[in-house]
């Protein structure tokens, strides 16, 4: 699969395009990773607060209680934040929605005017069930408390997640890949890679770090063969492969995906 | 505020427009309510599975494990679902994104090409903190278990929500309304009602049912005066007022917003 196998970007000329600037917490892949993968897959230049001096300060000044935004942009509540010329927007699925047509990661309006709503739907669903809920597994009571202060609740939550929620979402995406709208079952929608595939890849990658035993059992079981093939297919794309091996890819740690052996299955 | 005070819909001609069909669980406002309010505010005709025979069956057949979608549409994981001619999409913020330009509830591309990304950002943030997290308050461990089986965890979670999370989100939206991009502080973005305002209204309304004591204290405290004024301003809009008094508005019950007195503050 050549990395050029994308939809047509909505503004192919690169002249006079302002730089894309990603603001996200340095030190973890986190929600920022979904944005990075879109840039990396499409060889789109971007700056990343994870790799600049005082990147942390850039983020905290944006989400400060004193920031009222500007004439064009409301203040962001939390990162990831994208700056693109005068535009400043936040919320992972919203940034992807903005980048999708610009980077050729959704069908163009000419070929499929409603395609973007299907891609957005799939990305939102992956983020709900395979990212946000995974964060809740280690922090089911309060994001303001330490894990150690909600460990009993985290164990109950994680057991339920592994037993019920994770298979539910994997089965859903297997169903999407088995449906006609996927056009062949390699990619989630329309037979061509979209940002929904990148989001699903990153969610599965993070789950493999958080719950390695559970995910490996589910992968081996064969019920979600298309889902795990998609994971491999994204991982093997030349630009993604290069990126994952580079210093730009940060290690998992104390972010959304955390590995506490006691929360995984034995 | 006249109900005609909207943005220009992207396709003002009503001829040959297929009907809008909302599929959502009958019996509770739930996530479907955000979609209903968009239709009601703009006097847009729609059908609603809440009010047809076997509405429940219409929803369950869509989310059945046997449904693979069709040639155009992936299967939905969960309602709300919108059918509009050949299009079938799910995910609350995604449906609103689709309806926004069609109903004049976002700035038109001509007046503000990036406005839709700001409105989407605000709607996503309200749904995250003032809807999804509120559901987690009564079901912090598992959506598959009864409340009674996770009551201790629900109490810890709700206490944290009322003390930390709810004020955080109210303060955020007060900040948005105090910023220049709101153009005056009546509506969240651009000086005109958008669907983000309707979402925030519905979230506050549900919170007032779930946590009446906490919300009334926060309203009286005066720190979020603009937020609660927005609530009143939406509630007083002629079409919304008529709708809220009609039989189409369903009562809160065992949905996202539930009232368990022991989870509220005294």
C-alpha cells in the first residue's frame, strides 16, 4: 500500500499555506497522537509542542483560566489544540475533522459529499470506546485523585471493560469492516485509508500497552480478524513505520493508556 | 429574540428535501434531545421514533449485531441515528454537525468558513463534561450493571463531579461567553444562536434534574451568570418554549440524567 493512496486534498497547492502547529502535553502520546499520525501519514510538515523548549508552557498558557481566546477563537478547555494561521481549535475529533479534507484523509466533497460524516462517526466511536473509556479504567472516580486512591474501583471498572466493553467495540468495528460501505474490508470506509483508520490503529496500539494480555487473547481468538489486520496494515504503511521508529514517537507512560498489571487479565 | 434570528441555511429551498427521521429510544430525552432541539428551534419537520408505533424496534434493528449497514452507510453502534434520504448517520455531535449548516445553526461558509469548527468544539466539550460524565456519575463501573450494584462508587464519583468537574465546565463556558469570539456574551459563538447553545441548554436542563441542589447553589452563587442567562434565553425562545410545553418533550427518567437524591448535595 503506497502512502500516496489517499483521497485528493481539498487544497493541493502548498504555497502560502500557514504551518500547522500542534499543542499537546510533552512526554506522552495521549490524544495528541491522533493528530500526529494524520500529519505523519501524509508527510505534512507540522510543529509539535512535545519537541520545543517550554512546550508545557505553551499548553498551559492556552488553557489558563485567564485566557478568554481572541476575536475569532473561543478559549480551549484542554489540549490537543491546533493552530493554523489565525485559527485555533481544540477537541481531537474536531481537529481531525478540520484536517481531514486538507490532508486527503476523507473523501473529497466532489466524490462523496457525505463521506466526512461517516468518517467522523467512526472516529468519534473509536475515541469513545477505545480511548475515553480506557482512561476511565484507571481513573473511574476522579481525574483529580491518584490511581492509588481509586484502585478498587479501577479494578472493577477494568474487569468490566475487558469482559464487556472492549469486545463490544471490537465486534462493532469488525462489523463495519464486514459491511459493504467499507468497500472491501481493508479500511473502515470507502476502500481508502481515512483518519478513522488512523484513530482505530492508535487506540488498538494504546490498548496493547494498557492491557497486553487481554488484547493478545482477543487478537488470537480470531473473532476480530479484520480489525487486527487493519492495525497491521496501518503499522506497515511506509510513513507510519518510519514515524513509529523515530524519536518523534513518544513512549506510553502516565497518559490515557497506562499499564497496571493488576488491571489487565492474568 | 425572534426565532428567525439564525444563520442562513445552506440550502434554503425546501422542495425535494427528503424528510429528517430521528431514531432514538422512546421514553427519555437522552442524547436524542440535542437533535430534537435543533429541529424544534428551526421549525424543521422531522419524524421521531419516540412517537411512532414500535419505535423501540426501529432502533434495535439498526443496532443489531446482524446489521452490516448498506452500500453507503456503515452500521451505527448506538442511537441517536439520523436518516435523511439515503444517508444514515449516528453520534450526537456528528448529527448536529450535519444539521448545523442545513438548519442555519452554524455560520454559513460564506460568512465564516471556520465557524463550524468552533461550534463543533463547544458542542463536543459540553457533551463530554455535562452529559457523558453525568451518566458516569450513576454508572461509574459498568453500564451493564444496575445502579444499586455500583452505588458506593457512584457516590464517590458524584461528589467529585459536583465539587470539581461541574464547576470546571461551568467556569469554562462562562469564560467562553466572556471572550470576544462570543460577540457579546449572550451566545457562545459569533453573536447568534448556534447548536452549541442548544446543547449547553439541554445539558444544564438535565443537570437541574439530576443534581437540583448542587445546580441551584451554583446558579445562585453568581459565578456563572452568563451561563445561566444563556439557559434562560434558550428556554424563552418561542419555538423552544412551545416545544417544552408540548407532548413531544419527554420526561427525564432512567436515562443519562437521573435523580438519585443521595448523589446530589444535601
